[in-house]
């Protein structure tokens, strides 16, 4: 059975439960320490250097005198099936010090010219881009009319079909960059995209500060955002300033666009970013309450 912190033996106190089966040496007499024994290392000090698991191991090593009159750290560890750590010989402290030195040297040898990657902890947060709110209702309606000025149907073979399948296939299978999707995969990706535009479950923040989940205008957008991994397709319910809007539909009737969607316009829009950038502002630090953003508190 697993050993908990409550069941670990302490100096001078016999264990209980399953640990009671392990033979333990007798405690030293009060007010004196037997020859050859050493006091146990404080668990807090060990935890600060080697972590909780090693602290529990050190705390559980009862160091009273054994029947042979010498320190019993090794005997207790062997009798309970634990790691044979020699505190009596002083081998633990040098080991921890060496580990600390390796970690320190690794940080010191970090190449100052190496570019920090986006998934690393010290990667700088991107600034907030503030755009002019210059894409009003008239421009939105014109954008919509252009969207539905085609022949409809599924996307044609080529870059439009590939990017839709790439971001809406969602089957979790790893694929190389030159992978060729089959007809079934293209069909699944297109259906998933239509479902997402209709359900509007997964949406991305838009608006002139890219901080508005839903501007209540009654439109749903499909837009591409340039990322370190390339273009990424996302669903929006606010004007996607700073992104590349590809499609737009009425939020309560997104199905109606598929019979007359203009795929040639879709392809051209992959190259055009929407909005006039006014300025960039430093991004505030993240808050522990991740729901605060949804409540509009920041």
C-alpha cells in the first residue's frame, strides 16, 4: 500500500499500520544521544533543495541508535524497501549541492543570441493592437453581398479547400506538411466549419482592441489570423480587426450562404488584413481569475 505523510515514522515514535511490520531500533535515552548516531536533517531544508518526495524520505529516516550501536538510517531504509540513502556518511548533501550546481550552470550557459520561442515561459507577451473603428454596418453589408455572389457548394480543390480541411478536420492525427488530404477528410472539414459557424460555440475575441467576444451586431465571421505557425482560421462574432476576414453570415441564418458562397473572393481575402492600426499598447499581466475577462472586468 502507498505510504502517506501521516504514516511515516518520526524520531522516537513507533510506526503504525503496515509500517509496524518493519523492525525499528530502540530510541535513545532521553537527554543523550548514542555514540555513532546523528540527528536527522530537517525536512524543510531538504524540501527547499530537493523537493517534497525527497523531504518525505529524509523525514521518515529514524536515526536513533540501532542494536549494533551505530546510526540506523540505512537499516530503516532497507527494512522498509526504501532507497538506501546514506545520511550517516554525509553523501546526501554533496549530491544535492551538485544538482543545484548543474541547474545553475545550465542557466548560465544559455545562449544570449538564441531567439526565445513562443511556447517558452519568458517569451514576451505581444502588445495590444488598437485599430480604428472604421468598418461600419454599410461596409459589413457590402462585404456580405460580395461573400454570397458566387455559385456555392463545397470549396474547390486547391488552397481554399486545403486550409479549411487543415483547421476543421479535428481528428487528432499527426500529419506532415506535405500531406495530401483525401475526399472524405475534405468533406469532414467542410462540414465541421459549417457547424461551427452555425453553433458559434468556439469564438475568438475581435473588435478594435481585439477584446470583444460579441458585439451584438448579429453577424458571424470566419477569419484567418497570422500566427507563428502560419494562418489559423477562427470564428468571430465581432469585427475581426487585425485579421483576414474570409466569410460572413447572419448569426441566426448562417446556413443560407453555402448555396451561393463566392470561393474565388474567399481566396483573394486570404491576403488582405482588415483595419487601420492606430497604436500598440503594453498588455496588462494575466490575472489568476480567468473568468474575469468573460465578466468584462478587464
